[in-house]
């Protein structure tokens, strides 16, 4: 190669060697696609597909490093190129490993989302895999940046000096980073203990919604009116909230009616069963009518219902409330709340006045 023209040597280093290496890698990838069928090796197939771009970059850099000593460059030039290519290779390797780890998580996430088993375990696995996937990606990026920076002699020297004299600066940095560290630790705690999962029906800050996304620092709750409530992860560990689907999405709830004492409770029970028999929202587990309180002008009647999840329960409560009120208005209007007053008998008053007049 020393007899080759300079432009040809440059083309060999910068173009020919990486192109040939990547072309060979593409052939190997196509062979693996035929061998690793999705139904037989879904994880390996996903890993090889997810890491193709960074892996091609690694192969290209290795090819350039392999032909660099034969490029005809001076020792100083080869050393400079080697340092630059080594940094790029470290970044490409970190990128490749991060993509491989993310591909493994993605495979199991797809399995969890398409699982035909009960929804509770599917949401539990989805939450854990989503949170740990994000942490793995963040850790991979941080480690890659750290390795690249420590491979630079000047940066490594400055870093060691700063580390040796950290003192007060380290304390200040730790205090400044406390919210971020707190959120990261809260994310790990939520992934392990799972007080809330993706898809859970929750009530936070008086707003009802479903957990839409859990990241490494915050959680997104999609409310019933199509808003997005963004909360830091530490908030869920430091403040109380209601989780309607912690153990099961099935719910019990009630409709409160305030009726006159003349209401026929037995007939009300029969009408409730007739309404629920035609209601597809009712899961046919629990139903009942109970008088739970007696007040001055009315009595409190609780109608107990059950449904498979929170949205269906809300719609069922509205439907039952509307139909019961309509039934009462049509068949028992006297059962609606009313105020009674007792007036003194007028005949007795007239007779008393006549007697007083006669005596006078």
C-alpha cells in the first residue's frame, strides 16, 4: 500500500474498508433473519434488529482501525486517528449495548401488552418493564458518556483533580441534585412495590383518571375530560391518593336516593332488578337496596351496584339513577321528598269565635 496514490489510500481508509465490512455484516444479518424466526427466538430476533444501526457503526470503526496502520500516515497521524476512533468506538459500543438491552425489554413489553391472561398481572408486568427499561437506557447513556470522557487524558486529569477537591462543591451539587435523585429512587420504589401501575384508575388531587405513562421522573394521568395531569413520582409516595384498581378493576359503588317515607322499598328493589337485568354495564355480581339513614324530611336509600371497571361503573350509576327517578315520578310521585305542614282545623276556630261573641 505505500505505492498507492494518497487519494486512493484515503478512500480505502474512509470508504472502502467500512463499506465492505458493513456489507458483510448485512449478509450475516439476513442469514440471521432466516435462522431466527420470530416464533422460535423472538428475543434474539428483536435484539439483532434493534442493534443493527449501532452495530454497523461499530463494525465500520473497527474496519478503519484495522487498515489504519497500512494507510501510509505518519506515526503521529496514526496515533491521533486511533485516539479519535477509539472514542467513537467506545460511544458506538455503549450505543449498541443500550439498544440491545432496550430491545430485550421491548420484547417482553409486547408480550405483556398482548397477553390473554387477566388484566391485573399484565398491567403489573407492563409497569415494571417500562420503568426498568427507562432506567436501563439512562444508565447505559450515563456509563457510555463516562467511559468516553474518562478516555480523554485531559478530561480524566481534570476529573481526578475535581474529585480530590470535591468537598463543599460535592455537597452543593448533591443538594442541587436532590429532587432528581429523589424522583429516580421513587421510580425504582414504584416499580418494585407498585402502589400504582400503568392503566390503573386513580383519583389524584380530586381528579379521576387512568395512569397513562410512568417515566423515570414523572407520571402522566389521563383524566376523564381528556386532560393530562403530570405529577412527579415522589408526589405519589408522599401524598395519599385513591387507586380504584389496586388489586382488581372490579368495583362496588352506590347511588344515593333521598325519598319520602311513603316510598315502597320492596317495589323499589323489584324495579332495580328489572333495570339491572337489561343493563349490559352491570357485571351481575352485587345489587341491593338499603335504607341507610332517617332524616327530618326524608330517608336515605342506598342502591348498591357492581361493575367490571371504573368507567363502566360511572355510566351504570348514571343510568340506574335516571331510570329509578323516572320510575318514581311515573308510578310513585308521592315518594319524592316533600315538606309537610299541619294547619289547625278551621271548624274548631270558627266555633270558638262564635262562643266568645255570644258571651259578649
